[in-house]
């Protein structure tokens, strides 16, 4: 029964992730969109004296379900408290205002005031910010480290930030779409890429598909929503993607073996952004409050705990379901990096050929930031 209950909850989460229900909302002015809230008695706040601007209501479009956004909703609550209740938020979860593929344009146009935007859906518009980060097996060792590096590197890189200016959004926080696992339908032994030979593997990017093909496997192109049925019916032998994605879409419980790679094959960016016109209308004290709430120790302590608990929950499911988990790390990662390198180099060259002349500079600076990282998540 527990197994069935988990499947039901995972499928519900999946439905929220992919939902794109139509809902209306607009932006009246730089003071926020003014969309009505959900009703009910509102709390009374004490004016802290930190915010000198006018009251405003900020409409936030989340692509993920509410259960995956609690960390960021808590930030909203603290911003409201620090502004004495003058700045409030109306949240739309699970793509109910703008779907994941609509989120960028919704935020840039002012359809919503803030949005949770996964840049892999708009990679052509973010060659420096997103596509350089997709180079295989960068030196990130954890999601927390990746997030810390991104939030230090991107806001200080002129070529990356120019992409956000052009898109008319202002990023306030980056979180990584990070981590790669091999979730296999049978209990097979995998140590090096060549162990994928003869196996049908589902992945989600062209560079991963090329890698699987080079290893002797067969890449299978299917959307994540088909992952469960493909695993169940033997259309695929395994999935190469983040463990959490496999679990969200219900396929993890069908696995007989799981392999966790120390470095992520590719690294995506998910940005929490404010419409740039609205951001520039914020008083300096409100901008400072936003920046502080997404960077202070309270947030990072909660974030690290949140991410660790999320990651551990999927490993706990593996244990509960009797699925052995093996880590591929340290020197054992070298064959994976070596096989992937030509594909990463070709990707960088393609970006340069497309006119992105600063690719080598951004790539070198990003690797230096990773190699020289001396932050809290070493």
C-alpha cells in the first residue's frame, strides 16, 4: 500500500509540474500587477522602517508545485514582514498562470511580475548563461556548490547579464538543475560508459544522446511524461537524468539498480527573476531587501537543508524499495569525462560559429570560479 501511495503522490506532483492551466492576470504599472489575492483574513504587520515606497502586490508565477517552492515562499513572507506588510505576493503554482515554456515571456512582458524560469527551455536566448554551463561534467561537486558559484559568477559576468537585460528580466537568485544518475530497469553492472553498450537509454539533451551513442548504447527520445510507461514496457533499459526527475515521474520505483555520478553531465539554470521595468521602479531599499533575502545566512541555511532533504528523500525511496545505489566518483569519473569532452568542445565551437564570440572567455572564467571556489559548500 505504501508503494501505491507513493506512486499516487508522485503522479500528482508530476501533474502539477506539467500543468499549464489558463489563468488571467496583468500588470497595471510599476507598482505591481494588482491581481486579487486568495482572500481570507490578512495578518497585521509592523512597519520596520526599512521600506519607504508605496504598497504593491507582486504576482509570482511558479512552474513547480507548491510543495517544491516552500523555501522561496518563506522568502516572500520575510520580504512582506520587512516592508511592514506593504509588499505582498500572489502566487500561481504548477504553471497555472504561465507554463514552463511561457514563463520567460510572461515575466518579460509584465504578464506576471516575477517568475520561476528554467533556462534550458530558452537556451538559444542564453548561450553564455545556460549553454556554457551545459559543458559535460563541470567540476561542481554538489547542488549547493553549483548554486553558490552561479550566484557569484553570473551577476558579475557582463556577457551573461547582457542576456538578462535583453530579455527584460532581472535575476535575483539562481538555482541549479543539477545531478545525473543512471536509473536502470535491471540490476546491471555499470562502471564505465562502455557498460551502456547495447542498452536503450532515455536522456533529455542532444549532447547526452551523442554520448550514449558513442558508448554503444541506443538513445531513446521520449518526453519525461512517458518515462514510467517506457520503463514498465521495456521500451527503455534505463534513464540518464537527475534522480529526482525519475522519481517525480514515477519511474524510480521500477528500477533494479541506480548509479549516481559525482559530477552532473550537464548543469541547467533555474532563475527567479523580476520584470526588469518593475525592478528598476523599486526603491533602492526594496531592491536591497530582495537581494539580502536571497543571499543572507538564514536563507542559505534553510536552502542547504531543503536541498539535502529533497535529495535524501529519493535515496530513502531507493532504500525502501530495495534498489541498490552505487556511486561513481573520484578517479572512476575520468572515463566519463574523457568520453564526453569532444562533445563539449564541439558544443562550444558551435556556439562560437553562431556568433557568440566570448564563449571561450566565459568558459575559462566559469571554470576558474569552480576551480578556485572557497565557499561554504566545498
